[in-house]
């Protein structure tokens, strides 16, 4: 699936804007730069594109001069991540990356404490916030653990296989979003926030260069939000097949099962065991594609409907209303009213 076809729950920009409001940042400027209207923001059931969320986060970084988004006990001045990254990109191995990353932040900011431990065959990279109450909706914890996984993965040129990710808070209402963020089970109400993976991965060499890092930093944080979503095996195989399909609207579970060399019954059973269904996956893909297309002002809604395989715009309108609670025109109009 191409990166523009992912979408991000409105939960995250709402929490980010709440933090911006507490810090007295200019909300109108932030929303305008991100291309998000207040009407869209007020609907918790809608979703936005990764590009919109990335622009919103960059705006909060800039206006607040705080890479911890106003959710740490101490401000983390803008540019500190880049300073750290320029040091760790010259590391020899993943072990050195995590050691230097932790050492850097432990020296420059008291908002958190980072620690790398090896216990038997497991490596544990843990993070403790000095004042968790500053992060009441858990966004800082979620974002930083995602970052501590995706940036080191980029440095070694391969995804670090996580055994599990742990959080010190209770399971949140937006728990379903975690499967898009972390390629592993998530544990809650744990003693600390941490990533757990096989210790042998610490030997993986760093393959990126300072030149590649410069481009990575120019794009940040968009690349951290547009990596492929993490799904179980058969869910991923179905999504890959639908992505390759030249006729998404006409794809059925029967044709998909045949393409995957499975019986329909077997595919249904395995998707069910992974907590999913064929129709839900197909609808989710079409929903995310629709959200992306509707942010393109030059693309008529009738053409969006055709590109998604709907024979009539009215059928697309009904489906979009069912997916999001909004009409396509209402969604597009709200996005334009900044």
C-alpha cells in the first residue's frame, strides 16, 4: 500500500492541539499550516493523512520550541533530536545507537530517563518519564517509543523485530491504533515503558550515512508516520493482494483466497484469529484512499468515486458516510475552511 493511503485517527491531532492550547500556542496558525479545519478536529471519528499530522507536529515543535510537545516536565529545545542523530549515525552497531541515544537525552533533559539493558537473550530499551502527569493522554510516550523503534530501524536498514512493547499506563480507548504503530503485542500497566527485542539485533551494523540522515531530518517526522502499518501475517497478505489488485471494488474473499492459495474457509478462519475480516480490511483501505483523495482539491468527488471503484457517486457517498459519519462533500468543505 502506498504511503499516502494510510490515515491517522483524529485522536492524535486532538490530543496534540489540547497540549498546544495549554501552552498558549496559536491554534489558528497550527491548523492552517496542517490543512485541518476546526470542524474536522471537532469530529473524533474522522481521520487525517500522515502529511497533515506531520505538518501539525512540526508546527507545534516550532511555535513551542519543544520537541516533547509540551508534554514533558522540561522543554526539549527544537534541534536536539537532529543533534543526537548526527552523533549516532556514525555508530558502528545498533548497540552503540541505543547507548548513545540514551546517554544524550539523559544528559540534556530531565523529562525522561532512558536505559538499555541486556537480560539473557533479550534487549530492553526503557523510558521513564519524570512527571507522567504532563502526558495525560499518553501521546508523548506513544510517540517516543515509536521513534525509538523506527529511527534505529532506519539506521540499520531493517525493521527491529519487537517481542513486545510495554507502557506504564492502562490500555487506552484508541488501542486499535497500536497495531498501526507497533509490530508486536502491547502490554499495559507495566513498571516502565519499554521496547523488548532479541539481544542479537544489537550487533546489526549501521548502514545509513550522514548524507542520508540530512534528507531524513528534512522530511521528519513524515517518514516516522508513513512506514508500512504493522499487521499479522494473513491480514498483511490480504492487504498486499488488495493493493496489487487492479480492481479493488471487485475483489472478493473468494478471489483473494484463490490468489493466496487458500480455501475461503481457511482465510476467513485465519483472519478471524487475527481479529479481522476481509470486508473490514477492504473497507479500511477504501476509506483511507478516500480521505487522501478528498484532501486533493482538484479531484472532483465523482472522480474519487470512480477511482475507488464505485459505479455511482451516490454509492460512494453512502459508503463514506458509513465509514466516517460525514458526507464526502461535508468532509472536503470542512477541510477547506481554515
